């Protein structure tokens, strides 16, 4: 599938494994998260459609509810961690939008 990045920092993080953008600086410190992000995007490039992402159970692909006009989907970056990759699906391909850190997602009450 065709993958687009809404933010140059996300593209840089995928290609180089690091970025100078302060938005994702915290992510660069955790090698496991960077490798999970790179693996998830690589898989997105390899599949024919987003439905094929369901075959990779460790990604926990899901369409997010209540997103209004532009439906979003998410993938889990690393098993056992709450960081998710949020993206928009379209006819042209997938647009990677952001990496979300939400400590309360999936019932994780820290």
C-alpha cells in the first residue's frame, strides 16, 4: 500500500530511526518503540489493504469510533505498551498522522 506521512518528523523517524523534532524526542530514547514503529510502517507498505493488517495480531489493528468525517485507525507499536500509531485510510493509501501516548488506553491505570 502507499503510505504518506502528515509530518516530516514521522518520515524521518521511520527512515533514520531518530528525529530532531521535539514532538517525538521522547520516542527516540526508547529503542523498542522506534523499532516497533518502523516494523508497523514496513508492514503497512507490504500489505494490499488495511484489512490485511488484521492478520498481524500483535499490531492490534482497529478502526477508531467517533472520529467524524475522517475515520481514523490505529495500530499498537509494541505488545504490552500503550503507544499507538494513528492513521487515516483513503483510496490513495494510508496517511500516518501521529504516535499517541495515552497511559489510560486499554484500561492501563498507572
